[in-house]
C-alpha cells in the first residue's frame, strides 16, 4: 500500500516515474502494440496488387479488407487509451512516461488502418503539437502526410513536406521513410517526375529488402509512364535480380520484353522472351 501510494501519477519522484514507465511499456501498451501489428500483418497478407496500375507504395489493402481488422485495431486503441489513462504523468505540460507519446501514435495508426482518417488526423496533430521538442513529432508529421494523401488534401500535405525539408534536426534514420511517404504523395497527386526522384532516394536509404524490391518495380513503372523506356527496362531488369514474389517477377519480365519490342520495332523480342518463359512450368 505504501508502494502504491508513492507511485501517484501526480508526483514526479523517482519511484513514480520508474513504476509508471515500466508498467505502461511492458503491460498495457505492449498488448496494444501487438494487436496493431497483428492487424497490419493481416492487411499486408490480404493485399492484392493490380499490375495494370502503378503499385501502391504502402500495400495496406482496401476499404473491405480494412473491416477485417477492426477487432485488432479497436483492441490496440483500447490498450493505448488505457495506458494513457492509468500511467500518463503530464505535469506542468511535460510528460514523464516515455510510452505515452507512443500510445497516442498507436491510436492514430489504428484509426488510419481502419480508414477513420479524420480521427487519425486529430491524433497525429495532437502528437505534433504536444511533443514539439520530442523526436516523435517527426513520426506525427510523416503520418499526417499519409493521412492528407489518402484524403487528397494535397495542399495540406505539401505544407508539411516543405516544413520537413527545412527541418535541420530531421533524424537520418527516418530518411528512407520520408522519401517513401513523399513518393506516395507525389504518385497520388500525379506528379511522376517528383515521385521517381523520391523513390530513388528511398531505394538507396532503405535497409528492408522487400521494400527495396517494391520501390524498384514502382520506379520502373513511373519511368514507363513518362515514356523513358530505357530507364524503365533497366529497373525492370533490376527487379529480376532480386528475390521477389512470382507475380512481380512475371510482370517485370513481360513489361521488359514489351518495352524492348516497342523500342526495336521487332515483335520477335517479345516472342523470344515468351518462349523462354513458357519452358518454366509455373508460367503455363
């Protein structure tokens, strides 16, 4: 009883800070984060790419598939909200529990994946305003760009992009994510020139092989859109050197051969590639 009495969220002593930091991170918040990640994993696995169009930079499913993860996302929101309610030590405008800002971000992301974009916008805006001196504000800004992109609020998204481009303290470890977010923004805005430049940066900066392969394929598509056949064929060829899903490899081969045929005016190029592919049973 004496221990609990000394762990008030209104007192910023060592005991209170230690207790609430430990309990918040490894108890309620952890469960909420697990629920969020489970939902994201479901969405990514259920996502089906349409190779007739430019692929999504972030494969997060459809409005229908979003409904299948409502339970996971609601659980994440519930646990994160409980973390804030029980463990937040916001004293004189300063938060003393490290996982509280993460909890607000978790709630915002859960709303985003549920496609409750207005609620997500409110939560990420709160993070940016409340944690002005904390690096998590950059996460808030990145997700604000993503929300505005989904809502086609391109002017609002551009304001944040310009702000981040002038931000000297932007962390280097987030440069790959920033480039990918900007590429997604420019693609959906229809500015393929700007989008390809950002994808090149994202490919160079990201350490995730799966993301690198996806960005490379999209980059090839963008070059094709702006009628740069040589560069498009070059990046489709780079995709084939990576360990990519079968459907992506299949489409990369077809697209590269079509580009070569169009460039040379010789239909024999595509015939040669198709015959080569037909020898593989999986291409029957």
